[in-house]
C-alpha cells in the first residue's frame, strides 16, 4: 500500500464510516488535512507522529485554529514534527486527556493549554522552551502546572556548573584553584579522592566586561572529579545537563585516545549538548599533539582546545583562558532563566545551611523551611524533586530507608562512599567489607551518625555499588579481581548465545548487574568482568568485554527463555540511566555451520521482531549463506513469539515494586495516574494496564474487563492494601507480632475513618476517566451505594475494596517492628496475588 493509499483509506474510514480514530503517523504530511476539521467532528484520537525508522516522516509546522472544532478529541499525538508554536485554540479542547508534542521546536507553552481540565498526560520533552526547565518538563503535567502557577513573581538565577574531568595527576585541582584564586601559586597537590566542590563567584563588574548582557554576579560551581579509574563509573551519576565540561590532560602524559573517547562519550550521553573544552595543562613543557579536529567532527559541542600553564611567565595566557571560560559559561542557555522567586529563596536557605557546615537535614527540617515560605507539604516535596534533579540536594523520596534524609553536601556524601572504595583493607579483601570495617572507616562523628543511610545509598538502585552477602558482610563488585576465574561448567548442546553490543559502553554496567542479581549468583562464581548465575536449573554465564563494547550471555538449562528475560530486563533498567545510549541486542544463528562454530553469526533482535511483524519467515545467515527460519531462532527467546512480551502500564510508583518481582516476559512501566494507564491501554491493542481499584464497583470492573480484557484492576482499593494485608505480613514471621491484633487494629481504623470516606467517595468517582465516557456505558450509578456496604463490613476481604491503607491506615502499629515496604513486596503471597490478576489462567 502506498502512502497516498494509506492517507486516503484513513480519511475514508473516518469521514464515510464514522471511525473516531485517525492514524496518519509517518505519512509525509506537511500540514494537518483541513478536511478533518470540517467533516470529522466525532474524532476522539488523532496520531500524526513519527517514529525513528520511517523514511516518510510527517513535517507538520503548525496547529491550525480549526482544531478547536474537534470538541470530542481526547488524544492528540504530534510528536517528532516541526511545530514551533502551540496554539491557544487547543485550550478549547476540554475533553483532551493526552497531548504529546515532544521533539518539536516549541519555545512557549500557553498556561490555558497546560491547565486543560481533563489533561492528565502532557509530553513536551525535546523542545527548546524559553522558560520551562527540562527537569520540570520531564516530570509531566502536574510539575508543569505547578511551575507555571508559581511563576507570578520570577527571580533570575545566574549560576552554572563546571565539571573538570580527566585522568589522575594531570593537574585538575591546580587548575581549579588557579581559576578561583588570582594569587594561587603552584604546589604539590594531593590527588583528589572522589569529588571536590567549590564555589567560584565572578563579580558583576568582571562579568559585565566579558558579557555585557549579565548585570549581576555569576556563580560557577566547580566540580573537580578524581581521575582514578575506580571513580569513573560512580562519577557518571553526577554528570548533568546544563553544565560546562573541561577535559584536562598534560603535555608530558601520553594519554590513550580511548581516554578522551570515554569522557567525550559519557558527557554526550549524560550532559546532552553541554559545551566541552579541552585543556592541555603544563604547556610550558614539551607539547604533544592532540587530534582536536578529529574529535570535534564526532562531538560538535567540543568548543576549543586551550594550552595553559600556571607558571608565572605564562600568566597572561592563563588569564585569557580564564576569561574565555567565563564567556562560554555566561552564554549557557539556562543562565538568567527565570524561576519562581520562592524557589530561589528556599534554595538560598539551603545554601546557608551548607555554608554553616551542615551536611544533611531531615525531611521535617526541610518542610519547615518551605513552610516559612508558605509552601505546603506537596509543594515542598515537588520542589525537592526538582532540586534533586538539578543537583542542589540528594533526596531519594521513593526509598523507604532514605526518604527522611536530605543530603545537602554532595562532596561529603561522595567522600563517605569513596572512603569505602579507597580503603586499603577493603581493596586487599577484593571488595569485601564487614560491619567492623564500616565502623572503622566511618568513625568520624558525622559519618557515624548516618552509617545506615550511607550504606543504603551504596545499595540504592541509582548506584548499585554493593550488596549484602549471606554472612552479613558486603561486597563491591568493582573491586573484584580482574582475571576470569576457572568455572567447572560444561554446558549442554542446546545453548542460547545472546549479546548486547554498545556503540559506546559506559563503565560499570556488569558490576551493577551483579549487584541487582546477586541473589542468583551460583557458588560465588564472579570476578570484575563476569558472573555465573543460576535460576530454576538454568545457568547463565555473563561477561563484560569492555574493549569490544559488548556484554555476552551464554545460557544453558531447562528455563533459558525466562532467565534470559529476567537478565535482559535488569540490563535494560541499567541502560535507561543513560539517555540516547545505543545498544543492539543480538541472537546467535543456529544453522549447521554456526551451531558448531565458536564464532557464529548474530542476528539483530530488532530485525527478528520486524520479520515477525511482517510475516517474513526466513532470514539469511551471513556466514553459511543459508536461509534460517525466524521461528527457530526465537523459540528460546520468549514463551512463544518475541512480540508477546507483556508491557503493563501501572500507576505512579507501583512499577518499582512490581518490576522487583522479576516476572518472566513482563515489564511494568509507570504512568502518572489511572487515566494515563487507561489511555495507554485503550489506544494500544498490544499493551496492558494495571490500575488501583479505587471506588469502582464490582459490576463496573466486570464491564471494563469485558470491554478491555487487557485492562487489569486490583481487587483491593490500592496497591498498598496488598502490602499491608495481614496474610502478607504474616508470611514475614515477625516475632511477637500478633496477626489477629493487627487485623483488629486495621478494622478499628477503618471504622474510625468510615464516615469521612463515605462523605468523599462520590466526588472521587466523578473524576474517573473510565466512568466519564458515556458511550462506554461502564458506570453503574444506581448501585454506587455498594461502596457503603463494603465499608460497613468488618470482613477485611470486603472492606479492603473501599478502604485505603495508603491514605487512612496509621502504620505505627507495624512500623515498630521495622517492617519495610520492600520486604512486604518480596513475599510469595504478594507475588501470587499479582500473578492472579495479570495472568488469571
């Protein structure tokens, strides 16, 4: 079918046959067909987006005013086009629930559009907004509305981050001191351990002489990164957008090109388009050649190469370098960007605490600061997320053990972590350390007070630095021996060979995988670049081949397909931390020649998926030149076909616990709320949704499941009801915890809150997107008082349908036993309940 036929058929189906969905993605359109505004008033969904692979992309440049005629429209996707302006006429689409305008050329978002009454999903990433910070855009519609609402009184922030990287002993610390102190004289500096952070204030007069558009002081936060290789994989967590990067080397040092290549690539992944400068230090000595133009061709944001020396006779050259650095920094796009004044005021309060040598505060102290500036609890936590993303603080709100601690001083945190990584005894013990080692290493008063939190930080999913061994010791995989150990494992003939090939591979990926999958390690078989795992009588030998930029996986046993799915899911989770990371998944050929070869041909996983989708049954092996059945290649990769891996959208932060269940061939993706889950499910046949029950009736759930079999709904009011269910708590076997007393306490609190819940449930139900669509006939209005019947019952299986442990259960009764949500989400009972919902067979 030609593109013209596709467009003609789609318009015919809408205009003639009354279809309410128009799909014209990848059709080469330069404008939205005007005919749909005149003849298609019942349209509910329009998709005019593009994907990365199409050669016939739409290139739509504007949204016509006529779009306001489509009053029934609920979903509009115009992502990856050339739109430069959002028309205010969109604000008349009062039923719009989903709007995707990501990756266009938009600079301004009208507040009326952001505040559309039913809009729950707003995607704007990849646009060059004048005001909206990318960290706010990435958090979705609620964050965007919050930002716009608080912009009535703006304040302008003239602040930037300078990140200095490079190998060890090249003079990074001397350079940073020379930049900040005009009187600095060269001296032997101790090699930087971890990260040093200093504030460099350039006075207004000096800034104006370099960049007249800035009328105030410019603050540059200088992050001096230690150069030792053990730090590289940890440093990458602090590389951010909206920064300027300085890669330093020295004249005498024979750097390998791969060192530059590593830093340029990791900055490209994590720093977006942030400018980079190269500095050849100690230029008073014999200069070496650096292929700067070659690097610049591959990395266009590489601005300039400077040759500098801190010796007195080179002082004028250094001052010139310093002024150019200030000029480049002052021209960063975010310099002078307005922020809500109250945010800047709170930021300054936090800075005062840092300057008074406070390294951390608790959440209550932070909330008090926000309260002084008339920010309520929710607004304060929203702002904390923004500050965390921006690198002002570290606050892991979703980690039960860390959420009450707000780390103010990144340098203090990283030095604490590096005290473990750099400890001579830990290194001699090949990364193993005990509680006695922890007490010795973190013996300083400040660290001693926060030992549990620092250890939790090292185990946090963001870092994956260490894991607990069975004897209570801990292990840092990045300090394991580098040589591969002998493994007495003779695999069977039926093997799966799978590879992840990276265009550029960040350091530490396999170390993080070892942490994530440490429960599956077989017989302590691991080294720095490899591990042997076992799961249900199936073995997996995983190796990192860093200089080949790939990870290889060799599987043998009875359940290869499920185990591979679990391994892939963990690796993909790690890869997601690196935006724009390009990875090809490869599957080995099983033709006669490749079957017995040590170097078989590999097929692209994506290619095989596309072959399935287009019914191509055979592909050629490039070694033997024979044709191989696609079905024979994918039999062991999935339960049936590659395309049958379940993608399940779920609410808010539930995905964190659900993915930890490691259900084979199932991935959970977080949506903002139930409306987002329903929208994803309703619009995509191959996707699934899982929402909280909330105040839905049994009859409504039956109707929804009948109409949308791939839309799963919890049997209880919310996800937390499963976590805190007495049967789930009982499985933990906590000493002295009476389950009958616990059940009685839950029932008491239900009855205590019952009247309040009854007073709000009807209003809550009126907001449910599924019940609002009249044509769906889901709502069971005559029987909605069944909610009261649920609440009147003292049978926990009944009242858990309408009682929320998340909102109304005071957990003091159970908290005193030290029970954590993560433990509650790891039980067999919990796993069984979830499986019964998403796989009722």
